[in-house]
C-alpha cells in the first residue's frame, strides 16, 4: 500500500504567523494567554498548551490586567483593543494580513453606507471568530448571511455592500452575489475570499483524483476544513473525515492501493504525518 501526504497541505501563512508568534513568546516568557483557540485544531492547541499557552474567553479576557495576550489570525473587533488599553494588557497581534485588510475595507464600506442609509452585508458564519471581528468594524450593525438563498434580512430598496468571511466557499459566494444582484438596484460585491483557500480546493481536486482513499484531517470547528472536506468528497467519494489518528478505521483500508492524506489550512502537517504512521503500523 502506498501512503502519500499531500505536499500542498498544512497551515496557511496566517496561521503559521500566529503560531510562530506564540512559540516565540512562550520561549521568552514561558506563559502566554490567547483569546480563543489559536487555531481550529485541538491537537495543535493541546501542543501549545503543553508549552504554557492558556486559552481564555472574552469574559476572562476582560478580567485580565497587565497580562500578555495573543490575538490570533482570525482578528478581533475594536472593542477588544479598547479593553486591552483599559486593562493595560500587552497584545501580541497576529491577525492575518488578509483579514486585517478586509477589516479595513469593511470599516470604509460601513462609513460609506452610513452616509447614504445603506447596508453592509457579511457572508459568513454567525459567531465565527473572524466574523465577530469583521462585524465589529460596523459597530455590530452588519447583516450576517450564512445561506446564499436566505436573504430575508436584506432591504433591497437600500444600497448594499457585500463582503465575505475569507474562508467561505467560492461557489456559495458566487450564488449569493447572483441572488442579491438579481433583486438590488444599488449593489457592490467585494470578493474578499482568501485566494489560498480557493487555490487549495483546486489543488485538492487533483490530489483527490490521484488516490483510492482520501483521509481528510481537520478539527471539528474549522469552517475551512468542513468546506474542503465536502469539496473532496464530491471529487473522490471515498473520502473519510478524521480529527486524530485514533479515529482511523482499519476497514477503510481494505482493497485500497493508494491512500492520500490531506487537511485544512488549520491542520498541522505533523498531525497528518502521525496519521500516515498509524496506517503503516497497522
């Protein structure tokens, strides 16, 4: 049996930047708070916790004082920075540059729409860390749409400016643009999808077609992982989802000549290598 780890798989550069910043801080200070999970992968979070990283929620963050806190790649709303200033918290800001640029675009779009009585629409998952940061740029007044076919919250008689969470599906985004465009009179769509995620789908399509079984490794909370897994399953029906090597079922390997292992942009490469080692040990 041939077992191949996807050469294009692994962290996106935004996650690499955040984890690198965390490791540098931990090496220097041996402890560090992180506002929310640094990445939507429990195995990687546990690895960093063992080094001294402590994950805190927003309530706990508000009670910290004179602490060092990492802002993860997903970014944060303005309120978080205001709390940090008030509580004398030192922020290690690892917001992904693509997300940071998107936040700035949404803030400008919000100011424009505020002047003309328009609406900012964000295509994203409500409650997702990135979406919380994006909506914060509008004073939490944006309309968040997760289903491209459910547009009941939009007033089509008013101007509309559309932005997207960086990790949403391109196919769903295009459908949303078409649906809004068919009903709106003043509508501008800003394509703010991450090119890395879009390119991963095309790379994965080639990889998935080259194997008999594709094992897709991702955390349960990863929006990017769920999208890419569904994309792979469409291309290669014999695609299985797992978060850790322990979830591997030996039955999946029966009659298989080539096994491919890949993952989300939030999946560490070391975890995919562990899945490969698990297969080879069976």
